[in-house]
């Protein structure tokens, strides 16, 4: 009997081991030894594609051309504003902006949801003790890792730091308002410390963007010097990999968050960027949403179930049928989405208790409709979507105004289309009031008249006496 029990237990153990084997040991099949590659994702903030190519042609970026074998690919930003917050968010997640809540440097509504970024996913996929992850960036404004710092202090729609979920989930997470010469040494130190570990690291240099905004613009010598500085640090990273003997097992992906307005001091419409790599499997141009899938492919994680599903495809594989055509039709749609109609409540209404807010909006490529009360996001759905032909949304939301303070409140519907790199959101705003209604003037004037008359009569009577 006892022996039988032991046998059953052994059988059960074997059965569960077989059942859960794939979940416990990702990627490596029985008897097969796949070498795990390290991945370094490098960011050069605000490098315009055309200017990069000019510099390559003049031989100014030797490290970039040599490490990538001069294979530089075109990347286009499509769905979100061409700036820092939205660019790095998409690069580090692989999601269109309405899944992360970061449309641009002004319109961001909350931190990136937990476990959406590459380093967090790498930790949970390989196991916290099996891999080391780093996020070393030099941009205090726009890439905060902690609430109440940098740009979060004055956020219009939220005060949440975009990367606030990272510090507790990954191994090294630093951000500071620093140029390459300050953040570079920390990156080399990270590599040195992880010579014998499997790792993923994101290294970000803010210098070109800073020079473009504040040191003479896109066509200045300072802008070029900043890009050369980035190239020098790329050289130091490559030297370090050689010195610790891990060049062969380390993939490098290098890209920018956005380009720069030609000859300008800003990047309001700058969707043209680049992608360079030593990963010889990369073989096509793409959209910025393809960068994270490319990194996952390099790490051996492509094909896993991502929740939610990623919006892009690795640059190592051809796009599924129809995707390129769909992308081109969105890029061709440069019309701003039409403004939403707020059906109820009416503008100027007094509100109390539960307020039924309803609206509708439509656009050829409508992608998101957000409902805000006094600039705070209340709901991004679920709405009723009708996608036959022009995309139409009917939205309704119950706003509980029972315990809000007296005063005026704005109700806003922001409508976005899929070509957000060029098309800013349309905005519809009404103002409503929470108050104990004032004594209406329609009653007030007659009442005053009556009181005056009565007083006059009384006075007259008294006078007679
Ligand atoms: Zn900038």
C-alpha cells in the first residue's frame, strides 16, 4: 500500500513536471542549447534621420557605421506626438499610445501600466535571479522614475511618473538631467558588473535633443557635436564589450525617440528616425512600434503570449499581409479628427449626484476618445465602437458629482486618430456648475418690487397715523 502511494506521488510529480515544463523553462527545448543573447538598446534623443545620414556620408560617425556594417534602417513615428515622452514609451513597450496613456509631452494620463516595459518583461520571463536589467537615462524631464520629480510636478493631466513601476522591478534604474559624459560612465560600469550575467540594458543619451532646443538648433555645429559625442560613447561601449569578451553574445539596437524639425529648434512634426544594429537578422524598415518586438526577438522572447498583444512586428521578419497597406493609408490621412459632440449634460448646467455624460464622435481613423473632468482622466472606455466605414463612437459615463465641492467643472472629450504624429487631438469642452442654485433673477426682481411696494404702503399708513 505504502509503495503504491509513493508510486502515485512519483507519477503525479512527473506528470506535473511535464505539464508545467514549458512555463518553467522558457525557450530552451530538451537537449537543445540556445545561447542567450544580451541586448543593449541605445537611445540617441532627437536625432533627425537626414542629418544622421549627412554625417555618416561625411565620415563623422565611425562607430555607428562600423558596428552596424552601415546597415541603417528607416523608422517612422505614426500614432503619437514626435517627442520624448511618447517616443521612448513606445520604444520600450511596443504598444500604440492609447494602451500606455502617453500621447506626447503634454497629453500623458498616467504611468505606463505595470509589466508593459521591456526590462520588466525580461525580469518576469527569465526570472529575477537569471537576468540583470538596467535603465540608465540622462533625462530628468520627461522620463521620470519617481512621482513628484521633474516634469510630473506640473503635469496637466496627471502627476504620475511615466516609469514609476521600474525601480522596484529591475536591477539598475537611474535618471538624471545629465549629458553623455555623466551617464556614460554608469553604462560602462553596468557592463563591467554584468560581464558574466545574462542582461538587458537601456542606455539613453539626451545630448542631441538638448543641443537642438537650446544650443543653436538642428543645423548647428553644436547639434552635430552632440551626435558625435553619442558616437564616441557608442565606441566606448563597443570597447568595453570587447574588453570583457562578450561582443559575440551581445546584440545592440540603436534608435531615436523622434527626429527634429528641419533647421528648427523643436520637433513638432519630426516622425523620421533611424534604426541601426549588429543583429544581421534585421532586414526591413518599419514603424516605431516595431522596435520593442525587434528587441524581444533578439532576446528570444518573440512568439510568447504578450498581454495585451504587442502592436508591432519584429524587423527581423516580414510584415503580415495587409499591414503595410494599412499603415500607408493611415499615414496618408493628415486630417485632424473632428470634434466630439457632448450630448449631455448641456453647457452651463448645474450638476448634482449622478451626472449622465454622453457624447459621440467619428473619424476615418478614430483611435481613442478620452473623457476628462477638469483635466483628470475619468474614462477611456468602454464605448460603443462602430467600425463599418467611418469609425464612430458613442460614449456614456456616469460621473458621480455627489460629494464634489461647489464651483465650476469642465467636461472634455479628446478625440485622437491613428495618425497622431501629425494630427493632434480634437478637443470639446463644456463647463458645468456644482452649486446651491442662486435665487434666480426671474423671481428676484418681482419679489423686490413687491417688497418695495409693501414697504411704501406700510410707510404711508404709518404716516397717516
Ligand atoms: Zn526635445
